[in-house]
C-alpha cells in the first residue's frame, strides 16, 4: 500500500515540527546507538583486512555528534519558538528563528559532506564479499540513515524553513 503524500503547505508549523521530532528525531535517537555498536564491531572484527573501516567508524561518529547537537538545538531553541510563532506570529520571533537556523547551517553542510564521503568509502554501502551479516547490517543501516537525514533536511530546509521565510 502506498503512503499518502502529505501536503505540507496546508499543515501548521506546529504539526510539521511535531512530525519532524516524531518521525526523524526518534529514528535518529534509536538508530544511532545501534549503528555505533555495529560500526565498532565491524571495525574490531574486520578492521585488519579493511582499513577503510577506521574512516567509516570515525565519520559515522562525527555525523552522530552533529545530529545530536542539531536535534538538541532544534528541540530546545528553535522548535519551541516556531510553535509559539504559530500561535502568535511576530517579526521578532521570525528573526529569532532565522538566527538559530543560520547557526545550524555549518553543521548541516558538514554532515552532508561526511555522508558523501561515507558513501564513497563504503562503495555505495556495499559490504565486501568477505563481510559477515553484521557488516551487511551496518552498511544497510548506514544507507538508511543517509536517506533519513536527507529526507529530514529537505523537510526542514526546503519546506518548513522556506515557508517561514515567506512569512518574513
């Protein structure tokens, strides 16, 4: 069954914020712990024969740090202000939102760059022939993580933040 496409232009900012937290932030929080264990395990088991796993492990953990900081900033500074703006719109609130959004941009760009590097190092998230089921699982989860991050960024930047900028 195909999932019905959401018309984000007819949704409140509060609805969008809640969706981002419920769908993406919860996913990240759940998957990050498991991915940390998986990337550490394959590094320990296969790192001698696959030197790229040292980079995979390091890059994943930098992405993890970036995402955690991104989510904390959004959930404590940006999203509550957006929800308040939804109830009581003002130019001052928009200015505060945009200032906070601008602070996140460098982290988002670094994360996108690291995802690209991770995709290249892992050959498009294809585990090698001598890999084990844990290796396969780690790479599949890294691929899913990348798709979720890109979907998350699109929803925020291209839809939510873009709609807010049109209000300004």
